[in-house]
């Protein structure tokens, strides 16, 4: 029997519990705003293409908050201000509006709307204090309205009321803002019923996640963090409360059953985190399958996934199949997502023209199909004869990713991209979109993974380092452990008799707080996430009539001085020398001069930013005001790449007067020179005779308020996905060494 290539899209919809357990109100607006922009439109658009089936994961904590907003019983500070007369605003509230009501991707959510863009440019160009002194009531009112209008998905722009507001543009009244809020509630109220309807029709499968999105393997035992990283520094107190796992699973099933009238078949384990310890509990609760990442499969099989230059797996039969896990409570099926394809949608395609991006994804799927035909299990046919027809086995490519945050960077919230993609897929003869359950029902797993050998890890490098292991994260775990031990000392505080204490525990066990603590991720709301976590712990103590420890009353870390950090996500900056803060907010950052730098000869360099996507490596240098290349600053910047543990032709840097000290005396493979005055570039690669040879480059550089650089991966020939590269930046005048940076560390980049 010939098969198409089956493709399972799994969209993960999640927001943490923003509701304060001490104040009762919502601290942040993201459930409400994503509720009008990301959840309903995704499935309504899919409904127009009935041949296409997909899976959507709705986290219980998201469902409860959506229902709270739909009922009109949820209020957050942003909403409260939007519904307030401008005359009643005090100075602190006006400060807050100017500071926070541009919290959106300005390229896609602000710039397309002239009045919103006008207000943004005033704040950006003239400053917050200028706005505070010069803005009139109409400016504040329009900003309050646009912050809500911009987050309404383009799919709803043909609604007469919404179309009227978009055309109006300015002059919004309190009545307008109240009606916009009513429209928000209408959209949010349709989300769950629409998902239920499409699951009943068979086009959707709805899955769930443990109640408040906890990392189940870490609830079972925090020492599981050392499976991937044996030298991980663990919290002082060991958290080991496996009995909380069935509680989270049971509550998730209960919420699901009440909304959808049946039990869920699939489980999206929070952050795709799995371990042998959690599997019996998952099976015991009646789940049939779960999803994780290819990194977890690679660790489990001691297998390294290699991709060719186009990104196609060289051993596709390992990844594109379901596996059976045998547990003491019954069998489970597990699918592993294609990490690269998922990241292309999540982080890369937003920077491409929508039709081109859709065709690129189809091309990758077609390449997988061709590769699988070459690897057909029936070796009797030649490769040439296998190039046509269908596949002889049912293979499944799982593309699983965040279904809400990625669209903020897309034109029109991803609508043009998805429309192009769905039109092509609807008529494609050899690609078929399925839900995970319908595939498993037709084609149960034929390969088995020993459950006890399943790797303990997540979608992030197959480890748990994003949620445990550094000082701040470990301190939070110690606070959680102490609170959990306190609850255990109150056997009378059952879930029936003291639900407040247990709900506070569940909220604090969520993964999101640990995501933002310490190294790895940062945002302008770090302090609020810190506060929410500690409020949940404080509520637990109060519900037990126990004193709240002083440690719970104090912030877990100093958020004001949290400056240096590794890249948090893929970036897509516009290379124009302006250093747009939103373009670079997910990049890695290294302090060079000023606050923490030690450089004396290049102290005009303040900060170095670096990041990647699947197309380019990006760099940015922030300079002090007044830095002028060729006057008080070196004329040239030289980028030099070396690749540890890789065998290739290399030679010393093509510069004069280099000190004989690491890393300047290393031998390098690639060199990019930039004249900062003319912004001209030249690129070199070491050739066969171990000599520098000029090569064409498509790199870009722009110098205005800062220096921004984009280097295509295609320029760095022989570099493969998952390679680690080290980069040195040398400042020079006419080829003579002046200084290098970063002085105390190297830029280390993982090729995506």
C-alpha cells in the first residue's frame, strides 16, 4: 500500500496564571490580548480547509482564565485603565500608560496603524517625559483604544464595528473603549465552543497539559536535572513530590471533560518534559499518547541527528515514526517533533514573504518524503525507481510549537502565511495533514522504547537547565520545597477542606516562574513574575495559618541589574544601524564598557548583542555618543571565526601587530572585515593552501546610532547545523591591531 507523508501540526496554547492569589485581580493582560489575536482565528482559518486536520493543545490554566474574561469577571491593570475616564488618571497612571501601552511588536502591531505609530514615534523620538508634559486627553484615549484594537486578529477586521474603529483611527471616547472591551469578550467567549465544534467534526483533536503547566519530572525528583547535566548545581533542598503528578493530571482531565464532553487522548507534557518516573502516572490517568522533542529521542537512543545542507535529516526513519512505551500501568505512544521545522515556523518564516515561506515549508516536507523513499525498508528496488509513487510505510512528521507568541512577528498575525500554506496542502497529492490520534488509530507504533531508558529532558537541548540549576532558579525551588513541606505537615488541609492552599501550591509549581528566573530569559515583566510566584507561596502559608517566611516577602533576584544574558530566541533585526530595541530584545547581551566592562582602549564600546535565526548570524555594537570611526574610534572592525574540535584549513588572522596571546593567536577559518566609515565589507576564507582567499559575501552592515551586522550562514561554507562556533571581534586601523572584544570572554554561537 502506498502512503502519503503524514504531517501532524500540534499547536500549544498556554498562558501562566496571571491572577494574583493575594489580590484576586490579574497582574498582566496577556490572556485577554492573546485571546482576541491568537486562539479563535487559528482554528477558524483552518475550518475553511476541511481536508486539513490538526491538533491543538489547550492548557487548563489558560482555559480557566479565558472563561473568567469571557464572563466579565477578570480585570487587569491595563483593562482597568482602558475603561477609565481620562480626566480621572493621576500622574502615576499616565506614566504607566506611556510606559506599557506600546507592549507589542511595533513592526506588525503598531506600525500598520498610523495613529498608533504616530504615538509610538513620539514616545520613541521625543521621550517619555515629553509625552507626559505635552500629551492631551485625546492622545491618552487613542493610545488606550489602539493597544486593544491592534491585538484583534485581522480575521475579524470585516466585523462592522471593528472595521469602523479601524477606519476612525483617532478621537476615541470612553464609550468607544467600552465597546472595544465588549468586542473582546465576544471573541474570547467563542474560543472553547469553536474548538469543541471542530473536534466533534473530526477536523481538530484537542489535547491537554498538566493543570498549571508544571515540569512533571522535576516534581517527581529535582535530581532528574542531572540526567542530562551530571554537574548541574541543584537546589539545597531536594523536591520529591511525585504524588503531585496525578493531582495535576486528574485536574486537567476534569477541566477537559467538563468543556469537551469526553476524555483527552493526548497529553502535551509541559515544555515537552518527560522522564521514566512520570510515565506510569500518565498511563494510569488514561492518556494514550504524548509528545516530546527530537532531542529527547536522540538522548534516549544515543543517536545524533544529522542534517544535510538543506536541513533534511540523513536518517529520517528514526524520527518520523511513533514509538511505544511500555509502563506498569499500560502502554503509551509517543511522538517526537521535528525541532527544526517547528523552529522555522516559530522563529524564521515571520521574516520571509508569506508565500515564499509557505513554499519553503512545503519544500522541506517534500524533501523528507524523497529522503524516506530512498530509505524504504524494501531494499529490492533501486533508488531511481523509488523516486516516484508513494511511501511504502506510514511515516509521520510532527511539527509542534507555541501557537500564540510566534504570530506576533508575522504580517497580519500569520494569516497570509497560513492561507498560502493551507491552499497548497489542501491540493497536495502526497502530503496529508492528520491529528495525532487518527494516525495512531490507523497505524499503531511498531517500534518500542524501553520506558526506563527514556531520557529525562525537555525541548530545550534535552535538559531542564531552563528551569533549574542556577542560583535564582534554585532559590525559587528551595522556597517551593519549604512551602510544600509545610503543607505536608497539615494532613487536615485536604483539597476538599482547604482548596485555597492546594490551588496556591499548584500555581507555584507551574513552570513559567522558573523560566524567567536567573539566566536564559528576561523580559520587562521579570519582577512581576517574581512577585506572582511569591504571592502564590504567601497564599499557601496564609491558608494554613502559618507565618509567611521573610524569604517569601523578598524578591528572588535583583531585576534592575539583570543585564548580561545568553540569546533567548531567534531574532530578525532590520539592519539599518538604528538598534531597534524590540528587534534585539531576545538577543544575547554582553556588557563591554561602562557598567561592567574593563576595556580601556575601546571603552567607547558599551554593549555587544548577538543572535541568530536559520538564515543569518547577527551582531550589534552599541557605542557611546560621539564615537566617530577614524577620529576617536578605530576605523575597522574584523570578525574572525574559529571552530573548536573541527578539522579544517586555518591560518592566523590577516592583521598586523597582533599580540601573541589567546585568542588572538588562534588560527581562524573565516574573516569578515568592515570599514566603519564607508560601511564597505570584504570576506575571506582559508583555502586549500592554508592561505586567505577572497570570497563573495552577502553580509550586511549599517552604522548610525549603533553598528548592526548580518552574516548569512551560506557565507560560512562547511558550517553545519548544531556546530558550535567561536567569534572574536578585532578593532583595527588600516589593518593594524588596536584592541579586541569581548575582552573577558568569547562570543559562542550554536548554529541552528
